[in-house]
C-alpha cells in the first residue's frame, strides 16, 4: 500500500493510523483529536468489563439498564453516520 501524504503540510500520514483506521493525521489538531478519541474508546471498553463479568456470573442481563442500551445504540448510530 502506497503511503498517503498530507498535501497542505507536505508530509506523510502516520503509518499505523492509516493502516488500521484509514485516516491521515496531518497536524497537531488531528493528532490531539485522534488521541482523545482513542483514549475515550479504550476507557469505554474497560468501563464495561465489570458489567459483563457481573452478568456472566449471574447468568442474567437483569442488571443492564435500558438507558445504557439506548445510549450505546445512539453512539453507534452517530459513529456509523460519521464513518459513512
């Protein structure tokens, strides 16, 4: 795969970000935005682990809040909207 370049900054994109996320980080604002978004994604994933463990041990999803599910769906719809 040929590396992409940021035209305005005249520099190559960050390789691993381009490979795994198909995105080009061209300047400091892009780097900051991507970093905070990635940290947010990791924190969200880690925050769900206790709920998953509790539900698995109880063999029930009774503890899952409807508000959580609606928020999760809204986030996924929003994410899919921006990806496309």
